[in-house]
C-alpha cells in the first residue's frame, strides 16, 4: 500500500461520496435541467458571493473559459511567471483566446501592485493592450503560498483605476480560507471571475467551477460548449463535488498540520531543506542538496519503500498532503525518509 504524496489530485472518493453520486438526481445540463448541477452551482455561488457559477470538467477548462470570456484576441494578460495558467495549461491562452501572456517574476508567487503597474502597456499602436490580471491563490509552484489579502486589495484598486478585469485561479482557495480564517466571499469579491476546484483537497473525483456575474457566465457557458464541455447528465459527478463542499472543507486544516509535520521531518535529515515560512497550506517544496542526491534518486528510493513523491526539478521535490493521508501515514513517511537518507 503506497502513501501517495505526489498530489492532492490522487484522492479517491469515499464510500459516502460514492453513495451520493450513485443516488444523484440527474437531467440534461446542456439544457440547464440537471438538478444536482444546478444545486451545486447555486450553493458554491452563494459561498463565494457571486451571482452564478458554471460547472466545468477541470480547473484548466475553468481558467481558459474565463480568459475567453474576459478578453479579446490580440490583448495581453498579466500574471506571475510560475502561474498555473502559464506553466501547466499547454499554451491554451494563445491557442484558444488568441491572447499574449506577460509574465512577471514574483516573490514566492506573489505579485505587488507596483510590479503589475509597471507591466501595464501604455496606449501605443505597437503594443498589445493589457486587458486582464490573473492571480493564483494558493500558488501551486510556490508551495501552496497564500496570496495576502492586503495585496489583493491593492491590485484590485489598480485594476479599477486602469479599467482592467481580474481573474483568480482559486483551485485551492479552500485551503487559503481555512488557513487564514478569511471567508471565501472576502477573497472572491475582488475578482470578476474565479475558478475553484473540487478534485484536489476536497476529494471529489472530477470537476471545477467558474463563478462571476450573470453577464460573464453567459459568455462562459458558450465557451464551455465550444470546448466540448457540455456534459449532459453531469449530476453524477456534481454530486461528488456537492458532497465534498458540504463535508470536506473544514477538515483541510488536518492536511495543513500534516504538511508542517512532513516539512519538519525533511528538515531533520541532512541533505534536505524546506523553508518553513512557505509551508502555509498542504504543499511542501523540498530542496535537495546536490552533494547528497538528486530529486529523481530520492523519488526512486522512496518508491521502493512505498512512499510516492514528485520531482519538480533536478534538485526539488514536491509533497502534497490530502484526505487520503493521515497523521500515521505522515509519521511513517518521515521515519522512512530518516531511515533511507541518514
């Protein structure tokens, strides 16, 4: 039996979640007639204080539908250089929306309003007009870093002044809210659109949701259809997401505690280093001393002992805690790391 720390996307639906999915009331969602999808969209929109939501197959689909809905071809989108939209979405903004991405280096994934302001294009026939700012909370490649709310507010003020739209890739926004005590509504109110994911820490097998105004969601609904995202009797999977929202948000604090324990365990072993200041949620980024081993060597050694972890660079590992990994598993993982590498 493996202890899988590669990602929180490896979670399996619980027996209770499977039961909810089996008994889901369904209809044709393309016609807006799936009652379970409609209930999920209404409930999550209420949680985030948005007019309406649109159930989509994945976080990437949600982000890309948002870009389509908020931009025009030939415009430019500002985002952090390690943002998921830029790094992990297969060049979709250029292919699907015809926009150019302008990436800015941030500190642990965080951009300041001053850095963004410098990147906004002045009116000039040579330049693509800036139209959208995208933020990510929590930030995946920065190790689950929480975007500070005061900085979000400053960026929002700048966006209003410059008449720019704002989109939040909030795939793990649940984690940020639980860790800080800041409500989902408070985070979401500064963005024109926001994407949240059900298939990571919340443990649903599939699905994300894009949220915003009715006007933006009308455009988003059309783009979802263009992408082939009309899923018909989608209530079967929406029921899993609905169960996750109703049962698995508050327990994310357990994942955060387990992440800190895992990080401390790595720091106790020579050759590994974790910046504890960046372990704010459920992601642990581990730097490996090249004089000891490579990331791939660590991955291979731990796999022999039934621990799965991800190499995200020649000397960097990522471990993600989730509902299928309990505190006993974390202790086992830490003990195994100490045994294998000391």
